C-alpha cells in the first residue's frame, strides 16, 4: 500500500523550510477554506446559489452568488488570525484591512475567490487563486505598498480546482505539490508531488475567436503552433475550457501554453496581475516553465494598481519564449 500523506502532514514536515509557524498556519487556513468552498460548490444546484448575485465587482463583471460566498469564506477565515497585515480580493475595489480589534501579522494575502464562476451553471471546472507576500515594514503594516509587490517577491502561491475532484496545488518556492480532497474523510491527500511541466508539450489554450483582434506577432505565433509557419514544429492540439485554473492545470500536467493576449480594444489584456497572473507565474516557474506578458516575465512587472491587468502567456519555457520572439519581431499589418 502506498504511503498516505495529508496536506497538514506535508506542510508540517516541510515547516523547517518556512520562515515561521504563522506561514504554516496560513496554509492550513487556505486548505480549510478550500474544503468549505468545495462543499458549497458541490451542492450549488441544490441550495440555490447558482446564477448572479445581482451586484457588479470592481472589474465591471456581474458577481455570481458563489463568487460572493467564496470571497466571504476566505476573508472570515483569515481576518482574525493574527497572521495577515492586509488582504486584497479581485471582488473588492478597496483593500481588505484587518479589523482594528485583531492583531496584524506579517503576511499579505491576495486572491481571486472563484475564477470562472459563471461556468458553474453548466458544470464546468472553476477555481480559487491565491498569492502570499511578506509585509514590507513590520513597523507600518497593512499599507498599499504591501499589496503592490512584484511577483518575484511572492513566498507562496497556489490554486484550488473545483472539478470532477477538488485539488489544491501550491508552492512555497520548493517545488509545486498537488493534493486531492478525499470526500469520505474530508482530507486533502498528496497526489502530485514535485510537479514539472512535461516536455515536449501537448496543448495550446487560447480563445481563437478573438484572432482578428490580435497583433501580427500573436497571429504568427498561433499559426506557428498550428504548424502553418515554415519553421513550425509538429502542431499542438487545441484545448480551451475558458476557465483559467482548469486550462492552466491541464497544461501544467500535460505540457503546453495558455494564452490570453492583448487585443485591439484591451491593450493591457484581461488577466489580473496580482490575483491571477503573478501567482500562476510563480507556480509555473517552480514547475520548470515560464510566464510572460509577451515581452518580459510576469514576475518582474511592478504593479501600480491592485486591479491592474496584463496579457498572459504561461507554459513550457520554449513556447513562451517563442511568443516573445514573435512579438519582438512583429511588424504592423498592411491595410
């Protein structure tokens, strides 16, 4: 019989690699949040929390009932623990301060509570994304500067995938590890240790219906992936779910590239830098891959706004470097 390792045991066994016990406990908090949200996601059609909540988030998107629920769960699990100095959520325009009655800790949590939640109505996988930073100044905690840190400052990141099974995948800078929730015992069990992006890659993930809105370099890259350029390798297969965590997770396991390029009407892209791009870029780097905005590493971008967006390419190093090459050499299209 193979060894059974719970996420709590795995985190505890690796604690000497972490800065202190509060960081370990914060990972426990996020694992608990994953269980609570998973329970509600699995019963969403039975307890009337499908569909829209009636509000609009800071991104101008209709809030889904599960978005609001997941956001509230994460906040209420973390606001009083003394581990965080501030939080920032994709769902809120303002930063989420720690209530004055609670102690402020040494860490910063940024998160997208439920990406792709509009897909839950049609039973498509959705996910939570999170990133963890250190507070910059222990004597002045909970400032905007604590949130506006580049991805290279991340000390931990991960996502929770709610699909045919629930998985929590995270890294603290020592590899990427995946845990699958066993619903019978209510525990996350180690299922994927030290995950690496396979090479050669298998898939590319992009919404090609926006082809006419892309720059010449991105168009050339897509043709290259499809085997239509003179120097193209064997074409990759196209797989696109439209749920960021699900597409990213598949390509992490099978090899490939996820693309959300800039468009004529969205020159800054759509993916949120703090809540989505930077944490996933951190994971991809730990797995041997790379993530870029098409010109530089996502991890090197200095954010100027909590809700800043970015073009996003993540996957095998060779594929992401190739799109950078095409974008660097692109010429304006002839009218």
